[in-house]
C-alpha cells in the first residue's frame, strides 16, 4: 500500500516538474508534507539543506530520503526501507524518460518552435511563483521559532536568514559554504 | 558510459545547472559522444521537457548516442551516487537527529535554507523577462499556493494551457496581418 502511494506521488512529482530542482520544492512539499504527512516541515527543510550539500539533483535526493523514511515509519524493516528509497527515486524518473524516448527525434525541431516558446513565456513566470511559494511556506514557526514564545530563536533565525540571502545574492558566496557557516553559527549560539 | 555519468553525478553538488560544464567537458571534449552543436540542442530539449534537468540531459545524450538502452544507463549513472549518499545520510539521520548538537546545527541551517530557496526567484526573474506586464503571474501563482492551498500541479497545467492558447492567438493575429498585406 505504501509502495503504491509512493509510486503515484513520485510519478506525479516527476512529470509535473518543469524548470529545475527548486521549482519542484513546492510540489514535493504539497504532496509529501501536507497531503501524505510522510515528513514534517522541519524534516523537509533539513533535506533541502542536505541536498544542497550532497551530490545530485534535489529531486532525486528528496525522493530517496522520503522513500526511506516513509517505508520505515510505516513499520517495515530497514532493508525494505532501502528498497523503498530506490523505488521512490525510480518513480520520479520513469515518466519523463518515456516521454524523452518518444519525442527525442521530433523534439529537436519542436523545442525551438514558436508554440513551445509561448508556452514557456507563461510557464517560466509561474515557476518563479512556485519557488516563492515554497520559500514562504517554509517561513514557519517550525523553522524560525515563535516570535512571542521563542524570541531569541526567532531573532537569531531572522539574522541568519538575511545573512544567507544577501551572502548568496550580493556576495555570491557558495550555497554550501553558507550552509556550513550557519550550521557552525547554530552550534555556537544555541 | 555508466561510469562517466556516475562521475558527473558524484562531482556536482547542488545539481542541475552546476553539472553543465563538467558534463560538456566529459561528453564533448573527452569522449566525443556528441559535437558541441549537438550538445546545445540536447540542452534546449532537456530544458523544455518535464523531469529533472540533469537526468533529462543524461537520458537524451544516451539516446542520441546509441539508443534507449544507453539512455537508461546514463540516467541511472547520474542518479546512482546521490541515491547512495542520501541512503547513508538517511540511516545516519534517523539515529542522530535527536542528538542535541545535530539539532543545534540544523537550527542555524534552516533559516539559511529558506533564504537559499528564495534567492533564485530574483535571478530567474531576469531570465524569464519579468516586466510590469507579467509580474502578476508569479504573484498570483504564489498566493494561490500559500493562501488557497491550490496544488502546484493545477498551476503548472493552467500555465501550459494559457501559454499554448496565447501563442495560438498571437500566431493567428500574425497570419491575419500577413493576409491583409
């Protein structure tokens, strides 16, 4: 049963992913955190952090981790969870792959046609909205602390947020270095 | 081919576009599986297809070079290192996530991750030619998801249909003008 649901969810995530890893975050969040409760919002944020600092695309990393955790939390032994992880990852891949096989010959002409260009002129701005939504959904009390009851954690989080944001935008610090620095800061401050 | 793509998968942190330079060096310069022009074509296709960008690149390169079987081999090659890495981390994380030091580190990291997710919105805005006339698209999409709990699936479908219809109207208009002349 859990395998069937993993199959449906991750096939959907694979085929509806346009525009790179960040674009699929709101979709993964919607399916994995809100609908199926396989992960908590904090766990999801942690995986994005781990994905940033490990090799491979974020989509693959999320699928592998979620597959493992979901099957394990469903009460199966660890070796089944490993299968679940591999299974969820393959689910993300198979539909786009079939599509790629089907159109790999036609697509070359098609990819530069006016029709595709106009679809992407609407799809690209929409994807920016999806990414912004993922960021906003993660600006939660779970990740930042409650302003009234955990004021210290909240203020520290806001400072780290702006450090990371401007470090990345203005000073072009590498994301992995930012994660590393904020991890050290967390260890020292809390 | 599997090993080459394993290498590409293993040495690109952060995924996606970060792996383009190393992929080009391996596939075009070193192994001559594709010419430079072919590589750019593959890039155009991979960007306009659904799915993970890196995997799309790998599968299309494989298929173009020698058919479906190599396509599968190349995609699995790119995915393999990250599956192994995350599996190890997942096992480790289940045991250590309640460790007080690990929790402290992640308390510091979480806000930074949210900032790193928010950041590409601004660089992508330039690439997508966002102007005052279409800035409403990302804002409406974002509000629909965050305030009205609309699934991103519907937004993507709606954007594809809207873009398609808009393109058809535009080309019809162009044709009309042409006929008049």
